[in-house]
């Protein structure tokens, strides 16, 4: 899924579906993902209001992955202050 302002609603639906697929209620998902129960509710209703950091924590906690395309490893290392590989 390409995330845009138009597809954020799809993200909320997928988060809800994944939580339910795993048999977790909101309180259980919050505990597993180390976020608040109200954050789970917000992420499932309107993730555009949520911080990216907490959304990533929720995605990772549910075993989901995020991929960033168009950003090379060398650029990421340079942004972190590391030397690019030769």
C-alpha cells in the first residue's frame, strides 16, 4: 500500500483487521505494542492524527513491516552520520 492522505483510511482498516486476526482486543494490543489503548482506538479510526513513531511501534508490535522506497542505504547512513559503504 502506498501511503498518501487518501490511503490512510485503508491503513486504519488494515490495522483493525490485523489486530482482530490475531485475536487481540484493544487492551491486549496496547500491551503488546507498548502504546495506550486510546492510541489503538485513534490509529484504527484516523491514523492521520497519530504520530509516525507510535504508528511504527504499533505496526511492528503487530508483526507488520513498513518499506520505504526510493531511499538508498547510503543516504540513510549519511543522514545518521555514518560513512557510506565503498
